[in-house]
């Protein structure tokens, strides 16, 4: 019993740190955009700086249950690496060109509700009335946060919001899929493989649409790229995977409520972003809905 409590306590700590570090990424992206760097190049810097660490970990880490790994599991790993860390990140970076960091995190925070819906659609897990109500509450909160921005940010806010929603959707699909692959590969190896796959996807994407002119930017862009790689990619990716392993995807999603709050606080200090009382109310509605759906999902 004591061992289980200790395991859960460590999982909670990992979840909190992982969420806060991931949340700082949006602020660093917005800071980097002030130096006239495009979203794809910035994403490439983020992943390339992190790649050597993932390659080293993948080389030294051993599979947790190698006898249970099948050939199709590697195909699924490639798919979820493409989905969760390439496509979700790309959509997020694109959306951040049009939205404030705080608003981005609020929209991205709806991913636990998407986890519930995907689990219902593909794994036939029962969707209760309370879960359905919580999902409606969550999306109402997102609508409230958008209300103050309509007419202020122009039409681009709709496109930016849609891109962030797609990012949340792809990340939710990654969480649902990774839940049954992590026990087979182990946290370190699975995360490293997934990140290597996503980096290769980004390199291929960049090679197709751009020239490899990577040394023309101010030094601040490279510093921010390195900071994102270490503190908002490498460390939180392992913390989140380990938290999911210890707590489960549904329990982990409860701690995601720290994400919007920490991003808004960081954006206030580093980006001078202001948030209205209506947006604060909308954020609280979103947090309430996600917390409700997560608790119901955990206990059902």
C-alpha cells in the first residue's frame, strides 16, 4: 500500500512538472516569432536540438517487455510519433502565429474531452451523461474565451483557433494510442522512438518546402530553440510518459488544468499579454469541464 502511494505521489509530481514545462513552450514560441522566424524552421530547431538526446536514450534503453512487441507495434509507434509530436506540434506552432499564448493553451487544454470521445468511438468505452455534460461545458468555456477576441484580432483568430483545435485532437489521439504501447516498449524507449520519428518527419517536411539556410537568424532564435528542446520537449516528454505509466491517461489529464494557468501567468510576465475578466471566467469554465470529465472518466 505504501509503495503504491509513493508511486502515485511521484506520478503526480511528474505530471505537474511535465504540464508546466510543456506550457512554457507557447511563450517561447511567441518570443521567437518576434525575430521573424517561420513556424517550420522554429519547430525544426526545437526538434534537432533535442534529437541527439533521444538517439542516445533509444540506443541505451532496453525494451520493457520485448517478448510482447510485435512487428505491427513498430508501425503503430511510427504512426503515433507522426501524429503526436510532428503533426500536433506543427499545427500548434502554426496556430500560435495568430493567437495569444494564453488563448492557445486554453483551447489546447480541451484534449482530455477528446480523449473521452475517442475512447468512446474506438474502444467502446461508455460515455455517461455526466461526461457528455462536462464536454459541453468545456466547449462553452472555449467559446467564452473567444468572445472577447472576436473583432479585436480579426478573422485570423478563427483560423488560429481551428489549427490549435486540430493540434489538441491529434495530441489526444496520441495519448489514447500510447497508453497500450508504453508498457511494451518502456517509457524511455517509446518516447525516444516517437520523438525520432517526429524529427525525421519535420526534416523531410522542411527539405520539401524550404532551403536549408539555417544560419541566418539572430542568436536569440537558437537560444530559444535550445530552451524549447531541453525544457519544453525533452524533459516534459519523459515526465508525461512516466506520469501516464504511473497514473493512467485519464488521471494524468486532471493535472492538465495547470497548463492554461501557468501559460497565462508566464505570458503576462514575458509577453505582456493581458487577459480579460470574461476570458478568465471562460478559462475557469474550461478547467471545470475538463476536471469533471477526467474525474468521471477515472471513476467510471
